[in-house]
């Protein structure tokens, strides 16, 4: 009898162990809004901002030094994460998904001012439900799915609840938090917790996410924690603002105490999620991805200065320079990524979806294609074979370091920007940089390397063709007498004529 009981115990224990080893890993995707590459302590370029919880996450996984957003503005990148497709293909190239007009297919623009060489395309304003999203793929694989925070890919019937998520809190379609970061907010049917009249939105969002984690701790689950932070409007907890005000160095280009307080609340939310995964004892079976939707904001004003500085990178949010698209990224994948490792492989937003499917041994739907690739080899310290990546941005919002509508390619140390029809007689214009030697993109080497320009530009043409991109076209009303090339890269005064392009009006005012 004892031998029988012993045998049954061993069989039961083996079954439980087998179940543990085959349990599907959970997925937590944390997306910061407008957080620049130099806005965290991950890369050694800030002394002012404090991000200990991101450092804590980095010790668990792999930090990517050359991660890129799909676009220098938010909605295009968000669509790329959810679909694995380039904004060039979806047509979501501007952050206009909160606007009332529903546009489901990009079209060639009709008109442009006489001082513009090209007519910008009309962008898509909703993430079509035709696309099979990452949430739908994981839900079909048995995952509980929850979205918390900013969406900005369209209201009903294009909200997270129609895109594969079981839960969407606070079910908000806007570009930023409703009203402010500190309660009272202006969300419909979503108020601060009783007893916390001055609650910060990230504290509340993290609390909601914790409840989701606790409910689904036996997994598997997919949690989208897409922060409102650190997007405008610029406000934060008063005590944190005063804390950082005492630390300001006037000589440091990062010197906004309000923005520093916003970064701290963002980092605190990351800490809350990490603490919960540890407390529930599921951290060892949870994939965590942290990244941002575009570079840091350097065109608004707060505390008498810009919100942040992206130095040593050039430009920022809404530009094709490195400051607009190079973003922080940490991936902690237990059993795959080496703790505390770093990787200089070029990766981009479109890669996350196919990577998650590959890592979970899930197949795409029949005929489903991606513009990104699986970077699972990179997570293991191997070469993923990423030949090149592209950022398509056919808009010119008029921010500091803005460029006319263009598209960029990264391949190895080289980066080429094609400015559509920006040269003489309707020809394209090119900016070529060697980022290894010139991270700040100060020296245009296009004239010295015509063959390389031609080679990289051929890849751009192939990319635009394969994605069926609707591209800018020459402006028949262009008047050379009204063209002011010296104003390229100079921020346009807000509220002035020409400042509110489709992209600029949507993102710059929200």
C-alpha cells in the first residue's frame, strides 16, 4: 500500500512539474509615451532623471542600445506594435486617430502651400479591425488580454475591445490623459480612488493593472500597460516637482523639475508591476518588454525650458533624426535573455509581434505577413539577420530640427534619409550619416558617397513598393520665390499659419 501511495505521489508530482514546465509564459508590454532615449539612466546620458526600476528591469534582461520606433510620432508606432506592419503599409503615419473623421485608406493629398515642394498624403485615422492584432493572436492561444492606459488608435468601434482585448481601462481614445495627470481627471466613469483626491494617473493605472495580474496569476495573460507618461500636459505630483526643483543644474539641458517628476512617476509604475510579479511568484514565467513610442519632446515648454533634451542625439519627437526614433528598450525573457546583458542589434517596433509569436511557438494566421522579423536570435545573443529597418514619415510638423516629408533607412553604421522631391527639379534630396562616427548627425556624407546613397535609396524604393506606401507627390503650385530653405529645422511659432499640419496639429497640441 505504501509503495502504491508512493508511486501515485511520484506520478502526481511529475505531472505537476510537467505542467509547470509547459505553462505558456505571460507577456507584459510596457510602452512609455514620448520617453526619449536619453530620458532614462539606461544609457548614461542623464544625471537629472532617476529611473531605478528600469535599471532593476535591465538587470533581469537585455538592454538594446539601438532600438527604434516605427515612427517619430505615437499612433504610427502603436499600430506597428499591434500589427507587426510598417506605418507605410497601414497608412497610419500621423497621430490623428482621435480626430472625428474616419479615414481607413491613405490617399494622395490634393493641395499644399506654395512654399512646399510636395503634397503630403492624407493619413489613415483608425486601426482597421481587418488586421490580426497581437492581442487577437494571443487571445486565440488562450491568453487573457488586458489593455491599460493610452490607446490612440481609434475610439469605438476601433477600440481595444474590438482589437482582441478583454479589458480596456480607462477606455480612452484621446492623445493624452484626460485633463491632467493628477486627479480630478475628465475620463468618463473613471474617477480617483476614494480617499485619494490627488491621485496620479499612473498610480491608478498601475493599481488597475495589478488587479488584472492578481486575477490572472495562474496565466497565461497578455497585459498591455501603455502609459500616459510622459506625454503632455506637463504636470506631476507637487512634492516630486519640489524634490527635483532642488536638484536642477541650470547648465544641464535636462532641467525641468516637472518633467523629472513625471519620469519618476512613470518609473514608479514600472516598479509596481515588477513588485507584483515578484509577489505573485510569476516573474520567472513572464516576458517583459519595455520601450517607447517615439523620441523625447523638445518643442513644448515647461518650467521655462523644453521638457527634455535628447543630447547627444539630434532632433526629437516628430523628426527623422535619431532623437525622434531611437528609443529605450529592455526585454526580460526568462530562460532566453542573459540577465544584465546589452545588445547593439538594430531592432524596431514592427519586430515585437513576430518575435513574441516565435518565442511562444505560435504560427501567424494563414497569409499573415509582417514587415518586422523575429529578433529571438538577438535575445539569445545571436545575429537575427536584420538587413535594414525603415521609418516612413511623410509629414513636416514644424518642430525643432524638422525635415520635409521623408523616409529613412538604417543599415549597419549608416543611415540615409530621403527627402521626397526636396532637391532641384523635383529630384529627391539625401542626408547620409555614419552613426558610429557621427551620432549627432552633423556631417552629411551624401556627396562623398554617391554609390552608397544609390544602394540604400534602392532599398528605400523597394520598401515603399512592397508596403504599397502612399507617398508625397510634387506640388504643382510650388513657387520657388516663396521657398525659404533657411527655415528648415526652425520651429514654427505655434498658432501661426502653416504650423498646424495634419501631424503637427494632432500631436503638437495634445
